[in-house]
């Protein structure tokens, strides 16, 4: 029965590195995500981030916008070329620190783009609060991009589905306009979006997640456990939309 979720056409598989190369051939802005839930994270998604940094560097990237950064940490890191010790959430975790430090070692400039929650209007519904945050993130990215040359390329690192380019409905059927969509709307730049989380084992994840893993386990294991494809090759699945490319994996634990 579950086979009906998938198209019968042949899929062309790509490494994450190849998807990044394709992405920067199509857009000057590439957005890629990691998977996390509170303090838990899927380490594989960050390890893939580490792998693709040299590819992005060869593509001309010199600026790295990271959702987890604060402005103060980004400024100190850019000045000293070392990521400072911090008690701020994800930046205490070793693979996240490695990701950021490698970017610094490549000579990149870090950009903080998180919304200033002190500026959030009140009272406000949870959906409106989400949309406000997503729009502020997008505006911060647009403002940062406007300080760069017209040819400058930008790698954006976000959590979960913030970079999604299509509106979605929340549980109350209200429209969520996430950062990727808002950025495209505000900048008129269509970012190339790579989604790493369709197969991540989130709490209460859809059974479709496991079906994706099992359907492609052989192809994934033959490619080291992690590989992806372009949206044009994506099988029919509710988990595969809102992005230009998707990465599936057998390594999906949150820890």
C-alpha cells in the first residue's frame, strides 16, 4: 500500500556536496538546515554541514549566516577568528562549534540573523508570533545581503523547516509563512533550499518518515548512508516539498 506514495520514475541520486554545487549554480543564496528539538540534535545533519563547507568555499561563499548565533558572538568571532566559549544553547555542542570554527578558518564572515524577541509585539497569537519571527529573520538576511556586493554568495544555516519556500497550515489551519518564503518575497532572490530533515526521527514523527527510509535503504547504504536528489526527482511524499533538494539518511537519531 505504501508504495503508492512514491513515483515510479528513476531517481538520480546526488551527494550533499553535489547538491551544494548545483545549488550555487542556480542561486547566489543557498539555505540548508539541521535537525534539532530543544537540546537534542541530529548530529548527522551538522556533519553534512561540515562536509559541504569546502564545496561552498570553492563556489565563492565567504559569508555564513547562522540562526544559532547572537550578534555579540558573531562580532567577537569575526574579530578574533575564534568562536568564543558561550553558554548559548547549540553553540556549546562540539559538532556545532566545529562547523562554525571551520567556516572561520576558511576566512568567512559570520552573520547573525535571529529575530530580537524583545521587539515582538504583544499580545499576539502563536501563529502570528511565528510569522513575525520568520519575517524578522528574513529581513535581517536581506539587510545583511544588501551590505555585500551584488555578486556575493551567502550560505544560510537554519534549524528544521525555517527555510521552507512554501506557506503551510498550522494545526488551526492558519497560514505559516516561514523564513525561506519571506526571504524570497522580500529580496526577489529565489534561494536554493536543501532540506536535510525528512527522515529525521522526531518525536511523534509521521510513519511516512520510516517508509522513506525503508523504501530507499538499499540506495542509501550503497552511498554511505546519506544521499539526496533534486525536487524534480523527488518521490511523491508529504515530507518532500517546499525545497529544491532533499537529503535522506539512515542516520536519523536525535541525541
